[in-house]
């Protein structure tokens, strides 16, 4: 199972900012410009069960990108 969906990766790429994913205790941490943007569950079972996590990350990234445009 992939850590992040293609849609999340596409949003990160369109930000034109340096980004990376770190492994934390229970979550993957998504960082843009060394700032924590969002988290995803580390457990593949939790990621399957909670599709909301992916949707929340997508919504958060869209808000951040919208703020960058302003």
C-alpha cells in the first residue's frame, strides 16, 4: 500500500515548495518548508479503515495552496 495517494502527491508537487514525509511514532508526517502540514496514520489497517485521513490531508493541502496564492 502506498503511503500517500496520487492526488496528495500531485498537490504537494504543485505547491512548488520543498516537501518531505517523515515517519513518526504512530503517523507519517507531511512537511512543507520544514513545517508540519498534516499527518497520516502509520498503520495500513488504520489507513484503510479511515479513508477520512486521506481526504483531510487533501483538504488541508488545498487550503494551504489557496493561502499561498493570496
